[in-house]
């Protein structure tokens, strides 16, 4: 399998660390997540990829379902990973495998694997949700699988809106009401001047 590297610096002219220095680290996950998704999609398209394999594991997926529930984000709970115009189709080959098993396999079989964590993770809602889920799953082992199944069920039974996708007039990428990545980059550039 080919491996390609892309950087925030080359794609956006800045790094997450620089954005955090300018904007503070309370929203670092938002900035990184929005820009990372955009970079993954544009990079996959530039390579002519028909699928984009993401490394989300069972723990990640369960955390996402619980986070979206706690935020009351019905749209994210129901939209799932359906194919949408303008996006390279995403696949998640590890989504039913616990994080510890993926990490163990990587330690044993992936040359050069380094386990690490984001230096800004301590501020993230995901860190709190991870701790909550780990504690709960210790007493109720099927919790993660149940949450992932719930997310899949909500996604598959949702009524699709049938709305046409919108595209950002600035960058041409698919977006919602506004292109969040262009908004972030505009804020960063404004503060940089």
C-alpha cells in the first residue's frame, strides 16, 4: 500500500501549533479537525483515490457517538458516512476493533510505529468522554459496541434531507452553511497581519 505525506504548512501556510499560539488551545480540536478533514479530502482527490481509509477504531467511533449525543448534534448522529458528491468515500477498516488491539498489532508488526498523543488533547471534550467511556466499559464491557451500533442504526434509519451539497465559493470544497476551513484560515491570516 502506498503511503503519502501531506502537511498543514504546505496546504494552508500554517500549522496547528501556530494556530493554537494565535487563537489559544481551547478550540484546537475544532481547528485541527476541520482542516485535517479538508486536507485528507483534497489530498485523496489529487491522488485520484476512490476510497480514503481512516484509522478510527472502536473506541474512537463510540466516543464520537457519545460526543455527538452530549452536544445534541442530531445531524452528525444521523448523517453517517454516506457517499456525498465532492467527498472521496471514506472507509474505516478498524471501526469494530478496540484501540488497544490496534495499538498492540502496530507495536508488534508495524516498523517504525510510535505511539503518541496530541499535546492539546487535555482540553478536548473527547478526553473527558474517553475517560467516562473507559470507566463505564470496565463495568459494562459491551458499551462501546452498543454505542457504535446505535450510531449505525441512527444513520441508516434517518430520513435523508435530499438537499444538494453546497460548495465554498473560496476554495471549491463541499461545505455546510459556511466553509469552516476557509473561515478558520481567514481568522488566522487576519491575526497574522
